[in-house]
């Protein structure tokens, strides 16, 4: 995570100008519109009317029904007649409709056969109607499940907000839903929730865009301009960082972020929807604040292009969102106050717990100074792991005493639309019910999960419903926990409610039954990730022979003559051994060989490997890649050669920069030309002109030398056999496995060349890049970091290795995460690390793979004396307090004078004027 409090560089400025995708803009516009209408529902799927772009009339609606849907509807209604006879009421439509000639011509161009029925919502609904009635009378278990699936899907789809949906089709759907509602078995729907809810592409593709509940709450609260402190806690990836864009509709926003990447992502989104923003990064005073072009009130025009030239950054009248780092908050605050009343401003502090897990950190003094000198009466503290209301007693009382009449709001959201399973070191999914044999401990864990429902995001839905089904079928729970009591209608059945029910169920099981339940799941559990035993660590195929008894063997391969390496093992044959897939035996490595035989388990998107020893993990990846010595020697020779060229390039580039800098200074000093009648100045001007000619010659000479050296850089590439999940790699390491979703890198040759030409980059990082692996640490060469960020943003890297400090600042889309054994994280930081996975809106295969099971236990155990809570009460406090025992005690503030005298911090008396307004 880049916590350097510095100004934005050129590449960062350029990155914010790249528009977000059309889909993201649609979501942003919905969020903005949702500020004034919190119940907004937007759905961009087409009805037949919107597809044909025909003006609505009732006559036209009946005609379209007759032309496009009647044939399919008649078949459905015929089946309904057979099932229900006269008790079924048919949809009756007047089929005699006359159209004007213009409409006839338009409709002739859209014959039924030429229409893509998957893109027309009415056809989608009718297809589900067909499946419902087709499976209604079939008593086979599979048909019953199909019936329930299509009924549940139809029930959900009919509630979506589609513009101009044909009322006759809607009526048919409602008739079918009503007729079958008494036959619906809630237990079947819950038992198959993975297919019905989590992986139901119909619900994902055709669903409405709506605000999250936490966004509705904060929008409603912020419309009141009275002083307030808002504690805003919601899971990662649920739009907290986009919330300020909508809040800027009626207030000015100061967005405070320790991780600059988060601020840049917000800036890019804001600019994409034409919001006016400014930046305060690495500011010593308001003079260092910079405006985006959209925010400029006064500026010069570029004479050549006609665009904006130089912006007057001192005039921030138009600024809607000020994005700043922690160091620059006070200059940013006073800058915004120069143009706005304090009641019109919201300070939105993103991830205020960053660095609070440390006993001491350079940010701590700055954080306290910002809080102490803050005069904005509306403050939002936003984080997925924010301490609770009752844990921030000192911070809240300080805020209330500072802003008289202020209110405190506590927004806690547990939106859960996807499952991201936790995998232990043995490859098994971890859930609360398998953590202990002692039922009292299980109840304690369940209580902890109730208090931190955000953990339910990491409950694997498949194993949750298996537990629910087993307990209910065997009547091991209290009668009040019967499914039909908790889930009264289909509206109650969603992923969030199922997981909440699971937690409640854990606390309401007969204690006498717990041993039976625990033993059942211990003996029936199957690893989610198996160790790939089809090959050894060098890629040699293994044919496994199992000894059953004296003189008898069992082998999966009948013809071993001439085969590759054969491993002979002696083990007891059990049903589990025999039923295992060929070549797969659960031995507890949990997919550790990420560059070779376990790479195929990393699917759908990039992986992040979080470790405190990045170098060790990098070396392991290279070592396990099994690159032959001859190939590695050739690569190292090229890298050594390139390093020598890079050193020469670095010297020439510095010389070129110095010459240009000197030339610019001289040109600037005589830019107005010689004064009239001054011979001395005329000679000086002529001499400067001669020097400029000489400089141009020298610049051209050095530039040519640089170009020649750059052309000498040798390109180094690896064969696909060594690059994870490339076709040749899969053939060697995972032949015969399901590799259809295996994810691989996509790095262009010019990127590798660019990395090769960088000076001061460890040779190991260059080799890792060839494998599709990037490294996030604080590099001296900023260009390397920028290239890694760009590749990560475009999802072109197979994997990123990063230290735990990067968990807050990486808003990239990851599908899998490894948490290394060497990590020593607080509970909050573990949750933040897990939050790097599944940040997009797509339901894919996600995993969080722990290499140390003790970290998982910490996640599900209540902790006392959390450093984040203690430090937040101490630092977000105008008074100087310390924790003594279990109480906070006020002491004399000896640091106050030191802080005011320090040049590092903003001194209010030094900078009080911005356009004369302060």
C-alpha cells in the first residue's frame, strides 16, 4: 500500500483521465440518482417495446402480444388447462388490431425469427413458465427440483423493474405463480440454494440495479445539515467508496484517504460522471492544492489547441469533491472553507483504522492533530472493520462536546450477495460448526458471528445448506427453528437470510445431539482443494499402486509398461480412497504449488498472495517453476547485460535532464528579450541564443546515444511450459483435470521490455514478471510500481505478491487470496485482507486460502483490548488520554506545542488566505 504522503506524479494524473466502463458509469448514475430517490430501481434489460423502440399504446401492446408471444402462451395455457381444468383463468387478449402503415413497416423489419429471444425479457419469463408447467406433474426428484428452480426464478424475475413489460405476459406469470404457490417446498429451495441463488445466472443477469441498504441510510441522514458523526460500517466491495459521489449532490466533500490508490479510484469514477474534483496530496499549505480541469474557474487558453492551459488553483469555487491524504487534511479543510460554509461540507474519512494496529506509527500524531483541529461539523468514518458504537466511547463523547447538539449515527450493513469460502491448510472449507467438538464453544462462536455478521460473507453457501438440511431432516434443532417459521414466503429466501438462519440454528440445537452432528460432518467432509498427486514436483507423471494385502495390488493404471515414474505406497484401502478421482488424494497441501501442479485451481481471475516475506515467496515461486538451468542461465545473462546498459542509460538520462533544466532556466531569465537601447542586454540575449543552439546540439547527441542504448536492450521470454496455466503448462501439470476456468497472465512483450529497461529493480522481480507474477512493495523505481498497478487494474497478472500493508490500498479484482504463515494480523486486519477478494459484481469461484489455521480461529474468536479500538479512542480525541486498566484517563498534552512547531504539520496561522476568503 502506498502510504507516502507525496504529490501526484504524471502517471497518476493520467490514470484518472481514463474513463470507467459503460457498465460502471450506469451504476454511478444510478447511485447519484439514488441520493434523491433511495428506492430507485434501474433495469436496462429490454422489453419488446423498448427493443423495437415503439411508442406505447394499449392497442399496440395487444398487437405485439399476438405477433410475438401468443403461440408460446397458448401452449403454456393448454398445459395449465390439463392440470387445473376450469379453475384456471386464461389470459384473454383482443387479437384483432389494425396498425398504421409506419408501425407496420417498422414491425416488418423485426420478424420473430430475427429477434434474439435472450435479450427480450418477456421471452425469458415465458421460458421459465414453460419449464414450471412442464415439470409440475412429474414426481421424480430431479423434476421436482427443476420445477422449484424455475418457479423460484420466475417469482424473483417478475418483480424486476422492466420498462413497458407486456401486461398480458405479466398476468400469465402471476396466474402460474398463484396456482402453484401451495405446492412450494421451502426446504428443497434452501437445500439447492447454491444453484437457485448463488449460481443462478438469470437472477444475476436480469436483476435490478439498486442501492445497498447502507447507502440508503447514509443518504437519508446526510440530507439533514445538523452536526453529526456517522459511523459507517459495510462489507468491502459494496460501494462505500462511491458513496461520496452521491453525497456531493447537496454537500461539498473532503475525502480523506491514507491509501492514495483509493483516492485515485474515486477520482477516476467521479470524473467519469463529470464531478468537479481537486487534490490535496503531500501539501504543506493550500498553495499545493491542485484542481482538475472540470473544477477550474479561471484559467488561460492554450493558443494552439484552444483547450485549458494553466489553471488558477487558488480559486476552488466549483470544487465538489476534495480528495486528500492524511497529511494534507488541514490545508484541504481550510481551502474548502474559503468557498463554502462549514455546514455545507462533509468530511468523509476512508479507512480511519489504517496504521491503528501499530503501537506507534508516524501517522498517529497527524491523525490526532487533524481530529483536534477539525472544524467541519459533519464527519463520516467509513470502514468494513470500524469499531462499534459502544467501543468508541471517548471519540464519541469528544465529538459531542466539541460540536454542541450533534448527533451520532451508527450504520451497520451486512449485505451478502456472494460466498467467498475460507479454505484451511488442508484444503477444507471452514465454517463455525466444524471448529469445535464442545457445543458451548460453538454457541460462543455463533454469538461472535451474530455480533460481526460481516463474517457471513465468508460462509460457503454449499456447506451452510448441507448443515441446515442435515439438522432439519433429523430434527436436531428446537421446534422454533423449523424452516417454515423462519422462511414464510419466497421473499424471505435469499443468501443473507439463509446465513443468518444458519447462525441462529447453531445456537438452538439440542446439546445431546451435538456429538452426532459433529461426527457426521467430520467423517463426510470432502476437501474443496485436493493435492494434485498426478505429477511429482518436477512434472513427472505418477501412476499410483496401492497395496491391499500380501501379494495383491490395486492400480488405477492397468498398463504400466514404459510409463513414467511410478510411486508405490502401502495404505489401507477405504471407500474414500477408492472413490477419489484418479490422481487426486487429499494430503493437505491446499494448492501450495502456485506456479506448477496447483496452478489450475486458481480460476476466473488474478490471485493475491499476502506475506510479510515477499522475497521468500518470490524465490519459492521461481524455484518451483522448475525452469531448466540452461534456460535460467540464458535469462540471467540477458538480465545482467541489460542491467549494464541500464546503468549507462541512467547516467545519460540524468545528464540530459540537467542540460534541459539549465537551458530552461536561462531561457526563462531572458524570456522577455533585451530592453530597447541596452547594448549590454542585447549582447547577453545574443549570447543566450548561441548557447541555446549549442544546447540543442548536445541534447540531440545525448538523445541519439540514449536511443541507441535502448535498442540494445535484449528481450527475455519464457516458454509457455513454465508460465502458469498456459496451454503447454496445463498439459504438463494438470492434464486430465478440469482446467476450463484456469486463469493465466496476459503480459505483452513490450511490457517485459519496459521492465527489463528499468534500473534498480531486483532481477528476481523481472523473472517473476515473465511468469505472470507482480510484486507490490515500496520500490525505489516508481515506474515499476506504476506498471504493476496498470497490469493489476487490467487483470493481466496471474498473481500479485504483496505485504500485509497493501491490504487496504488494493482495490483490484482478485478471485483468490493466500494468507501466508508468517503473518501476524489483528482480527480487523484479517478481515481487511479477506476483503481483497470478490470485489466485482460477478459471482465467480472465489477462495481465501489460509496457510495457518490459527489465523482462522482468531477470526471466529472474540478479542479484548483490540489495538484499533484503543488507538481510535486515543487519537480521534481532542483531549490527551491514555488507557489505564480498562479506563481512559486524561493527561497533560505535552506534544501539543511540539506539533504546532513542527514543519511536517499544517500551521493554521501560516496559511489563512485563499483568494482573500480566510
